C-alpha cells in the first residue's frame, strides 16, 4: 500500500504545510506545531479499501472525520471540514477497512461531520404534481447502488415516484407507478440489481393496504417492473412503510414493516432467479413479529423500538447465508422538539419457532445543517468489498426545484 497527504493552511490548496506518505500497515501521525490547528484544505491519495482520518487532537483515539480511498487524487477544502477539524486538526491516521462483523462495521461509522452531496434535476426531468407542495408529501427513501448511482422514493398527492440518478448524481429517469389510488412509495432497499418498495395510500394511514413492487435496475436509465413478483397486502392495517430485501442461499427474503414499523412481516421467494416469470414471493407472510407481541431478544441493549421509516437487511460479507444470523438497521427521527436522527442495529434469527429480534447497538447521527433527516429519506449501504457501511440521509424535497441535499457518513 502507498499513498500521500498534503495539507494546506489556505482554503484553496495554497500555503502548503506538510507532506506525509503512507506505506505498509495502518498508522497515526501527530502533527508538528507548524501544522497544528491550521488545516483549511488538503489533498490525498489512498487505495480503495483504506480510510484517511483527520483527527481533532494529537491522539489516535480523538474525534475524527474519515475519507475513503479511491486510488486517485482527492482534493478537500473547508466545505467538507466540520468545525472540530477546520483550523482545529492535529493529526491523521490511515486504516485498512475489513470489519469482521456487521456490528463492528455499524459501530465504526462516525456520526458527526457528514459530507454533503447534491442530487441535481435537469430541466428535462418532470416530477409529479405536488411532490414538494408541503411536508405531507416528501422524499421517503434513498439507496445507493453497487455501481454508485442513487435511487430515491417519494410521495405526492396523486401518485408516488421513484427517481434514478447516474454516477454523477444527476436524475436520469422518473417512474410513477399506477396502482389504484396509491400515492406513497415508502422506505425501500436495493440489493444487487433488484429493488423492492412498498406502495400505499397515505390518507388511509395505519388502516390502509399496500403492494410490494419489485424492479430490475441493471440498467438504471430503464428500470424493468417485475410484476410477477408483486406482493398484494389487502387487509386493513397491511401498510408497507419500509421494505428490506436480501438474497439468501436458496431464496430472497423481503421484510415489510407496516405503519411506523409496529409489525414486521417476512416473505420468501420460490427461487433465486427473480427475472424468471415463474418465480413468486409467498402470498402471505412466512413469519411475523412485533415488539408488542414478542418483545426484544435476550441481551438487547435496551427495550426501545422506533417508528422506523427505513429498514435495511444485511448479512456479513463472505459468510455463509444463515437464517439464524441476519441483521437489519432501522432508521427513525425523534420528532419535535428534538428532531434527532437515530439508527438502531438488530440481529435477526428466523430459525426459531418465531422470529427473535435482538437490539445490539444504536447511534445518534448529526446532519451537516439543513433539512436532511432520517424521517425523509435514509439508508445504510454495505460495501461488501471492504465490509464497511456508508450512511445516507436526504432532505424532504428537491430543495429549490433543482437540487436535493444529501448527507453521507462513513
């Protein structure tokens, strides 16, 4: 491994203060007085699979912000430096990513000082009427694909929507699925080339019904609806505010959370080939679980369960897929007056007579300023190549009709 860091005292990469090289194993460097508390910009290069961390103090255990290696030169200025780093930094470290468990990867994410990204809407892109009329109608979920594109779901008075971006986060396509009077596409998950999302009528609230829609997104500019996989949830109360999706050894598993995630329902597919027209998801849940009925598993860190708007399913990269060793993250926003964004990590065991859900960790996330909130759109993206998480949150609307602000934590 080789790489470098060049630090500057000016915001425009002028006034070079120091050059540092990286080689071999991970390490930490405390900066001399000539660099201490003076950082305004820097350039770095690290291979994929490594993180650069800029530390607040001359200690490897001090608060830091991390940047991912991209095997290319990367320039960073004060726009991406949180207050505890800008003109405050006192050292740096470099770390190889390869967390041994989902929980270790979850706990490693730094919840402060996110990087702000922008999703742009070209003038040719038309969004559904009323998509940003008030806080009733807003973005609901955001997902990053393994290729680096983004997908966002949302609700509008007449119809729900999904929009898809390219690698540069420019919207290339908008879908508005027509299913009766449904208008609310909620929290969702992308797994490989497939997407699963719940669709419901917002005005029916917790008494509504729903459908789970599936898409093949191998070509992000031309998603294909996999209508043969649609799950119809027709009973009152069978809403679908958040959907998780994961491939297991011999089938796919869909997790569906109803209104405010009061109940989780689990569906399995008849095969791994979701493009095969003969493949179906179970018409009824194979398992159901609720905090009220089942409680949390032994060893849970606390007894609280959130009104999760997005739930993402995972298994440890490189491990054998097992029904007794799955994980999910639930994201929610504590409402007024606190408006705090929280992510909760759960272990999921589906091999027992009924699901066992054990709360293993939780974390409070702080945004970069503005309206980015977990309640509007959020997700955990698990990079299987480095076994590390990226966390995303978006604001309620495409803010000025042209751009939507997104926060990223790593």
